[in-house]
């Protein structure tokens, strides 16, 4: 922590940039190459000093000024100074040597040549072959200002990482949060839908035994729901009418804790009654528990199975 603070103090004490020529820039790159080579030979704090790179440069050319930043080089030296890992310095030296070679072969334009090139560019743009530049809208300017403001905050928040890295991490976390939130919302909708399907008031599921035999009460409810075209609820009542009818005939002892599949296991599935009860069980699972939409034909098929069970 102390080393990081001292490094930040040393870097902040340097001038932000200096004006120089191409030759001076080349000399600075050669000096930086020597610093990197010394750091690779003995990775000590004194040798791998990021401040030895010098400030950023502002090179004055005929076409204007160009800023050359060395933040990437200082960061590489700081990493080597902290971790003693000099393996990455080989690629740094290759980049420096490549830039020195490009500067050696560079042939900067004169002021007259730059002016001539600018005139040709203006003629091309004015010919109409390219869309003319338009000023940014108000919202675009506001967005740019907001982005620059956030960029400044992120740069001040972390000296060891660029603002682009901070922004990418924030976007990644935001996308992860949106994805998790969407998944939770989707699961809650499915659970609520299942609760609406399965959770029914007791008054709707329990027949009034004083109105007659239990299976006939279930059947009366089914017919009433069918008149209202509530086919799914009607099939549910038809199934329980069949269960109550078979219990009244002594097919098994009444026990409402059984599941539909357990009721089905109490009867011989190879018999006609077993086949009809299996069809009713499948209809109950598809339309009542599965939440599928039922039709009048599905209700008629269930009633046919009930009639055969009641007559057998």
C-alpha cells in the first residue's frame, strides 16, 4: 500500500506533458528502452522506476500538434517493480523499438504540403460525395459531458486501471444484475401461475354431502361449470365424481390424501374400468395440474369415461 502511494506521488509530481520535436521524442524512446532493459536485467524498485520514463510529449508538426502518451510504459514498469515479473517487458521493448524505427523513417510534411493536402480534402468534402458534418444535438452534447465526467471520476478512483476497464466492469455487473433480476422475475411468474392453478378455495373442491350422493354432487358441479364453458374446472369435477362413485361401490376405502396416480394403482388397469380411470387421470393431469386449455370435446370425453365407470 505504501509503495503504491509513493508511486502515485512520484508520477503525479511529473509534468503532465512537454513540447518537443520528433528527434527529441526519438531520444526519449531510446532512453525508455534503456530503462526497460535495465529493469529486465535486475527488477529492483530503483531501476524499474516508472518516473524514469519522463512525461508525455506534445510533438509539434506542420499539420498541428500530436500528443504521445507513455502511460502504458509506466504501467508496465510499475507491474515489474511490484511483482518482479519481467517476462512482459520483452513485448514492451519490441513496441519501443518498432516506434523508434518508424520515427527514423518518418518524412514529415512541410507546412506548404499540409496546406495543399488540406485544400484537397476540403474540395472532396464540398463536392457532395460525402455527407456534410452536422453539429451535435443537445442530448449528444449532454451525453458526451456525462461520459467525460464519469471518465474523470473513474480515472481518479483507480490509478492502476484505465477508465475503459472500469466501465467494462460496471457494464458487466449491470448486465449480470439485469440477467439475475429477469430470471428471478420469470421464476416468480411461473410460481405464481402454478399457485393460481393449484390453489383453489376449499368450498369449490368439497361437495355439499347433504345435497345427495357425493358423486352426483360432483357431477352437478361439473355440469354447471360446463354450461359456463369452464371446461378445465368441469373436467376436474368429473374426475372426482368418478372417484366418489367407485368409492360408493366399495372399490377402495375413502382417503382424500391419495394422489391421482395412487388411485390408479388401486384398480386393474387392464380392465375396462381401469382404462376409463386412466383416461380421466390423464385428462386431470393435462388440464388441471398441467394448466392446458380444455375444450368442449375434452369435457365430453371425460363425461363418457365417467358414464362407463358408473354403469360398470
